[in-house]
């Protein structure tokens, strides 16, 4: 989250009034994230997050907001988009698409152990199952097509070794995507960005997933890999923690049994997840947008993760 578009108290109150969400008591810009403008808005009726979408269009947004509503109705703990009197959950503020969602209780767990990884793995599987009958379709907008378009844009900022690494990994993922095995992998709506800062814990208990604005239809194993590359690693070194990774995948498998093809695909999916976030962080770092409180992430972190996933592949055994 960040603040690209300044919203005044009066402007926020106008939208909250239209949604019948009460009187604003505090409005505070959120400092994490780099995609949308986000404010924490507390009223006398509840706690909410006000989001102005800076890149996503009015045409794209129903997929994300309706997915959150769909999952909430299936019992998955996610922020609930708030409707106006006509039942619309996509709004306009300052000429931009906007939404107001309930704010989850609790706080991030930035140093997860086996217990937290077990809970996130199980809930991710439940989320994948709950989304299988979701009727809207949209590709993962930060998937292979985006990597293919973006890698050439960031190449001029890389040294020779980095350029060779990113080019060869992109070629590897392109070749994989063309195989029958990859095309047969189970897929559906995925979060695609379920890092530690997009999950809330209320004490020791998982309270919910949020920030679905990178969601799209992709393979479930890719979503698992994205999680493993954040929840189950030594952040300083990028190395996978085998105990946390095993707990995560085992908990997932108990809720939604992984196919043999998915288990076999996991090492390459871990590489794909690292490539996706190295590419996006390079793009954000070298081609930044102006924003109040914007803090681009260090791209070298996922360069290290990708290197390790290639040189030290991790496979799960049931």
C-alpha cells in the first residue's frame, strides 16, 4: 500500500456517507505496498480500508472485488467490499476507481514459524477450493506474458551475469509453459501475492488474507510457490527452511490433495515465483512512480532467491 493520490477527510467522508458506513473518526495513509492508494478509515460503525486504484481499470476491477465477495460468502476470511444503496461495490473517487472493504483484525506475522505456515497452507487450499466455481475469468496479469514483455525493459539496468540469469530463466519458463504437463496443471483463481504482509493473525490464529489486487487465474502450484518463497525462507539469505516448507505443503495437501503432476512441477514453480517478483521489483525500482511514502522493495532479494531455487531445487515428498 502507498499514497499516490491524496484524499481529504471531506472526500473520504463523502464516499463513506454514500455507503452508509458512518462518521469518519480517523483517516491515515497506509505506508506499505507500491500499487494502489490506500487509507485506513475508522468510523463510528467499523474499521475499513479505502483504496483508489492507480493501475487497474474499471473494466478489470470487478474480477478482484467479486472474487473477494465470492470467497467471503464461502467462509474464507477476506475483506468484504462494501456496497452502495444499489448494491455496487466498485465506486469512483477523484475520478479513479475506488473500493471500501472491511479491515481485518490482528497484525502481520513477519517472523512465521511452522504453526503459521501450517495455517496459511491450509487456508490457501481452502481458498483454491472455494474459488473453483467462481464464474469470472481473468489471466494472471503478472504472469508469463508480462514477464516476457517486461524483462527486455529492465535488462539495460542489469550487469552481464544478472542479464544472463534473467534471460535463461525466462526462456526456461517459456519452454515449460508450452508443455502438455504444464498445460494440464489444475488452475483457477489464485491470490498470486500472498506474502507475509498480506495475511493477518489475531494472536496465534490466522485472521485472514487481503490485498487481492494481483489475483488472476493461474495454476494453483504457482500460488503455492509464491507463498513458499516468502513464508518459508530465511529472508536474509533466501534459502528455503525445509521444516516450514514441508509443513506448509503438507497442510495444503490435507485440504486439497495435490496431483502427482503438481508435486513434480513445484521446483520449477518456485523458480517461476522468484522470476516474477525479481522482474517486478526491478521494474518498480528502476522505473518508479511518484508516491507519498513509496518504498520500493530491494530487487536483489529475489535475484538471490531465484539463484538458490536453480542451484538448490526443493522437492516435496508426500
